[in-house]
């Protein structure tokens, strides 16, 4: 499983790449600016096809579970995106993103997140 923090840079480059490859066009400034949201942060996990809806997630910081406000699974079921309010996260402290099977929570992966690596 690959997991990414959807930083503004990642969102813009992924969208721009897709526009160029799929539509042979360059993304406009207005297009990419609409992708950037200062109110939330998201993580995307790429999983085996069809399994995204079978997984649950938790973001844990200082022993507290931070609830997501939105979760998307793509149509193919190979991508799960989890959205969190930036107001709920302390960006100077590390966190753990835990992804686990809904039917078997003991089968999980954890990802250590150091937000400070993304703050300038």
C-alpha cells in the first residue's frame, strides 16, 4: 500500500500531469488554485483493486483519535482518500495514520507523519 499526504504541491502536479497525459493540455492557474484548500488536509492510500471500501482509518495524535470529516473511495476501489480539518490537528506534533481492515482491525498498517517536514 502506498500512502501520500496530499500537499498542495502533490495535488497540483498530479492534476497537471493527468491533464497533459489524458487531454494533451496544460492546466490553468485557476484550475490548480481550485484544488488548494487551506481548511483541510487529506491522505490518499493506493490499495489492491476493489479493497478500498473494506478499509477503515484513524489519525492518532497524542493518544487521541482525530475524526475525519470525509472519506472517498474511487470507483475502481483502489484508492481511499481521507479528509481532516486542519483545526483538529497540531501541526508541530507527529501523528500516526492507521489503516486497517474493518472486519479484522488487528490487520493494519501504521504510518508515522511528521507534519513539520511539510511546514515552511
